[in-house]
C-alpha cells in the first residue's frame, strides 16, 4: 500500500474537509464534506484522499502506509 498524500491529526472524531491546504484555497478544493472517524481511529476523504487520524486513537503513531483506505461510512 502507499501512504496517503497528507495526514492530519485531529482531536475530534467529527471532521470537515474541503480540499484546502497549504497553497490551495478552499475555492479551488472540493465540496465540503463532513467525515466521522470510527473505531479504526482514522478516516480518508473520498475527494482528496487526505487522512484524518484521531489523536490517541488506534491509528495514531501507526505506519500510515500499512493501513487500508477507509472512506467515511465504510467498514472492514
């Protein structure tokens, strides 16, 4: 597996992604989506593949390239 393009550590299980990041304003990103981190401790944005990892969760500190993609609402 390959690592996600960007990993963002967050403190809340409910996050929002609009594709904006360093160098790209929200207007050039993607539609705003709300994502819920589940028992895996992370979730991937279906638009930009940004990974949100819950601080202190099971995926925090793990090798991100070894974890499968988990889009919001998906389960293993």
